[in-house]
C-alpha cells in the first residue's frame, strides 16, 4: 500500500490519480499508523514552505517523516521541505538533504518557472528506462542547490537539483504526475523499489 501524506499543501489528488493510471492503489492520509505501515510513502506539495513546515511540526508529521524506513518520495514542495533550509519565509526544513532552497533571481527570465524542462545526469533507480534529457513539467520559484545528493540535474537561470536521493529518501522538483509517460516511468520505478 502507498500512503500519500495529507498536510496543508495541495496537489495530493493529482498524485493519487496518476498512481491509479499506472495501476497502483494509494490512500491520502495523515494517520501515523497507516503511514508507518505503508510499503511506500509519497510526500507531495504545492504551497508555501513556512506554513507547510509549521503545519508538519504542529501535527508531529516532521518527526514521523524523519523516522520512516520505507522508500519515501518528495515531490516539488516535498523536495524543498526535505532540504536544510528554504529562503521562502526563511524556513528551517527537515534537513534530510544537505542543501538549501533558494529563490530564482533573473531580470531576463520569468519566475516562477512554469512549463517543460529537460533533466539529465541521472544517478538513481528512479530514472531506469528513461531516455537522457527527458522533459518534465515544473512549476516553482525556488530550487534546491546542487549537492552530493543530487541524482538528476536541470537548468533554469542556474543549474540545480532536479532530483535528490539519500538512503530511503528520494525527491524530485518536477511533477511526475503531470509529466506524461516519462513521469509515469518515474512513479513506476519508485513503487518497484524493494
């Protein structure tokens, strides 16, 4: 069973529908026991880092996330909250990944970045069977800086982490649930991780 963590950040339904399309069953929940017993956990999110972290702390979901032993996949804001610190609201985050989240700054290019962007330099089972330079759908104003845990890269204004991985924690900045077949491949690879 796959648990999608329910907290005050949007986008959980589209992730659930994407999993249904590939034949996987998922439950959207904030129940600690269900999350602990799940085979896989997905931590999606669209929203503001500061209010999302505040909600996670108030509910104790921050400590629960850090204690999980099964594969966990952060998506978009989920990835950012798994980093050390976000410039969005000057927020201390979960600290799973040893990198900070920064605001894009550009006079020439639009922020937020909205649309399709290619990813490259794959170093994770998440990308098995995916052609190099695959295109993924993104919507974000903040990015995770490159670090030792970067397992895929992309560029917009600067090169940054398209995906991160450490131990049983995986995370992607883009939205696999909105990225067609390439995104479905990543979700399938995640649910097949032992």
